[in-house]
């Protein structure tokens, strides 16, 4: 019973988390100030955490689902970093 509840919670929050990246990506894309509020350090750490979870899930746990969603999270984080870099390059900010 507890395992099923944990799985349901994981699936529900993972789904919400997938969609939670979209507003952040849209706001950066629309930003005209070089995305000054975005921290490379924070998003870099989240990228590393998600990427390492994906690799660990795939190689040690053999959990394809966790590896997949963690990989998608890492891609979303890289997208935020890349868009921020593009915005700052175009704005002349760092």
C-alpha cells in the first residue's frame, strides 16, 4: 500500500514538475533584460543532480522510468541555461 502511494506521488509530482519548467523557459525567452534573475550556479547544480540521477537510475537501479524523467529534467535545466546564455549574449550582460 505504501509503495503504491509513493509511486502515485512520484508520478503526480513528476508530471507537474515536467510542466513547471515551461513557464520558466517562456519567461526567459520573453525577457528583455538578459535574464538577470537566473543563477547559472543553481541551474547548473540542478542539471548535475538530474543528470547524475538519470545515470544512477539507469546503471545501478535499472529503472528506465526514473532514468528517463531525470534525463528530461536535465534537458529542461540545460534549456534554461542555454536560453539565459543567449539572452545575456544578446544583451551584453554576463
